C-alpha cells in the first residue's frame, strides 16, 4: 500500500510517503523553496517523495491530509454566528477552500488526474497519530496541543490499539499555544514560529510575574482552563492569520489591557532586551508548564498509564517536555522529531495506513533522516568544479571516512567552526547531525562566536550538545531514553559539567540534549567519537546549518552558508573545504 500524507495551505507545509508500513520519505516544502514556514502546496516535497519511492502518482493508493472541515462543525458554526460582525476569517476560509479539492490541486500542479482515495484526518487526530503510531506502544495516554487546528486547541486521548478515544477537548479560542504566541509577540519577536526565542530567554529571567500571568487565564475547578479573553484579540476583528503566498503572517494577539497588566508597552523588534523581558519569558514559561503538568497530574492520578505520547506545535517546547519527563518518571514519554503541523502529514498517513492496511504494524520510529541525499559525484560535478579557481579555499577529498573525522575533529578542537553536510536531511526543525554546524563545546565564548559571526542572531540563543549514547549518563540527569531528537531540556549533573562544556550548558545549568546512536547515524557518531579521543569530551556543539533561512537541503545551499559567513570549514560528504 502506497500512501502520501500532506500538510497543505497551513504553516510548515509538507509531504511524506509510506510504503508497506515504512516511512520512506518526508520533507518540508520550505527546504526546497527557501521560505521559512512556507504555507502553500508542497509540490517539490511530493516530487521528492515520489522519486525516493520510485513511484508515479498513478501508483498512490491514498492521499491523506491533516484536516477535516467537518470536524467540530457545530462548535465552529456557533462561534461564527456569535462573532460574525466582529471577526475576519476570510483569509483562513480562503485557505480552507483551497484545501478542499485535493484532486484539483494535484491536477493543477502535476497535470495528471489521480485515482487515489482522498482521506481527511482531523488536525489533532493527525498530530497524536504522528506520535502514537511512531512510538511502538500498544496503549498510551495522548496529549496534543497547539495554536488551533480544526477549531481544537488541546485534545487528550486514551489510546488502545487502533482505538483513539478523546477524554478531553479544549476548543478555540482558549489556546495555550496562542497564549505563548502572544507572549512571543509582546516580547518583540513578531515572526511566525519564534516561540523558541522565548524559551531561550526564559533561562535568564526570574519568575516575577506569575500572578499577572494567571490573570490571563480562568482556571476551572476540574484543573482545566480558559483564556481570559479580555486581554486578547485573536477572537476579534483585528485577528488576521494568512497562510497564503509563502510565509505565514499574523497581527498582534494582545490588546491595550494586556500591556497595562504588565505596566509596559510591548518591545519593538529593534529595541534592546532587558531584565523585564527576561522575567516575562521566565514567568510565562513557568505558568505554561504548570497548567499542563496539573492537567496531566489529574488525569494520571487514578490511572494505570505507562506511556504518554505528545504532539502538536507546543510539543516543540523542550523546556516543558523536560519538565514532564522529570515529573512523571514512571512514564515512557515519546515525542517524535517533527511534532508540529508538518508532522501532521505523517500522522494522517499513518492513521490511514492503520485503518486500511490489513498488514499494519505500529513500528517504533528511530530514523529521523527522511530527506534528500547527495552523492560525492554530484558534489564533485556541481560544487568542487565550480570553485576550482578559488585560491582562497583549500579542497581535500578523503577516501577513508575515519581519516576525515580525525581531521575534522582536530579542526574543531582548534576552535574552527565546521559545517557538516552528510547523508539524508533531517525530518523536523532540529539539526540532528546531517545538516549541522559543529563546534567545540569546551570553549567558553564559542556560543557568542557562532551567534554573532555565523548565525547572526541574539546573544542569548543557546546551542545543543550532541553526545555519544554510551556517555550521556555521565553528563546529564535522568533517563537517556527518548533523547534522540532534542525534544527535552535536561539538567547537567553538576557544576563541573558546566565548567567543562560551557558552550552547550545554559546559564540555568540545563541543556537540550541529542543522544547519538551508532546504529542510527554512523557517520555523526564517528565524528563525535574522534573528537572524544583527542579532547576527552564525548560530545560536540550542534546547531542547524543555515543563516536566517530554512535549514540547508542541498550542497549548494550549504556552500552558500560557508562562503557568506565566518565559518572556517565545510564538510560535504567526503569533501572538506577550508578557508585559507
């Protein structure tokens, strides 16, 4: 059975391909079109998936999308009738209309009529399916929450086998995701998807505004919540959310009353960040965590759940994921590497596979490398030949990969910043060792060097350690299970660890860790192993291979990052380029 899963005309549009229970390929359209959070039709991603599977469109049995316009129909109708004169949903309705006729979309983009059956899987069901059906669990509690999708903002599931039972639902406009997005806007981070900046900033703040944060909510007796809508605008006429013509756009969700609550106007993007902003970030993060922890604690109190799957855009909040992991130590917690809207493509496809494939298996997801790869010959023909005349760049080809990693590890130890381009591109927003920038974690000012000279971003932004699986317990607290995708923030074991690897431990003593396993990524493992042999440290600093654009997909894009930044070395498969 061949299945294409899609997230379309929504932020982070994407496509995936499942063949006979196996996720063969998956990619986000932004990587190909070079527009962050691209929200159109994923034509290039679909083409890539078909190529990877050696398939034609005519050989696809099902095309699945992660929305269902009929889901929550009566809630939607009631809300629209009550707010018809006060709200502008026309941009969103336009996007919904575009998503409706899937067969027409394919014909318009591929000039081909398709025979595949179209399956619409509700937004949050797609989210939780993307986690549960990658977990290998037979039963689990499922939590999915985000800004909104199909008019839901949070759904809690009791899942047994193929039965997904909704235990709790919180509908639009009462969204924890929108709360966090509003805080993000208030702090001066205006672009879609910049919530991670608030997470980074929170480590530097004090939780001084918790009382004010709770005034933004109405906490119910059953430990549930609603937003106090007096402080928000997303449900009023000034709310506009565009998912057209490339990048998503939205107006401010907060109003004057919101600003008065904190006795300060929102920060403009060009204004400095001071202690007030850090304290707001820390306070918002704390309340965000506390609301979810309380909700889960109540659900788990009298239950026998052993497993918990989490998905939705809010699952990218690695601080919260770390708190959940530490709070519920008896639970196996699983978060797949692309838990946001893009991951809904895999979720809708997996759910359809479960329903219609008599040979369905809930396989444990391990390999996040589902994107395109490029051969040494391709790199020779398109990159090396192009820069032959560039006398400012030294070019070395290594026949033996062990020799390459030894050479590169030595450069890293000398504090060179290295671009690392290997194998298939990662699925999800985090660099996991195939489209990465690598550096020395031992150097105290390395974070500042990369932020200012390479990434050209805010000084407070942290970097992750990628560590050998056999050594993670020596450096970080708690279980090393499920730390493969940088989904959790965990605490360093002691102050000495902070002193040893200051470039990858936050000011509060925590790190967003990636555990690297040899059987999953042999080449990246070998690089870290080579660095360990000469440095005594079994980890490297790892961040995404990009500069203010989507993560690199192709060698050409990687070369552009190398030549346009202060990066010292770029590794393209077996080729090493060094600035003289």
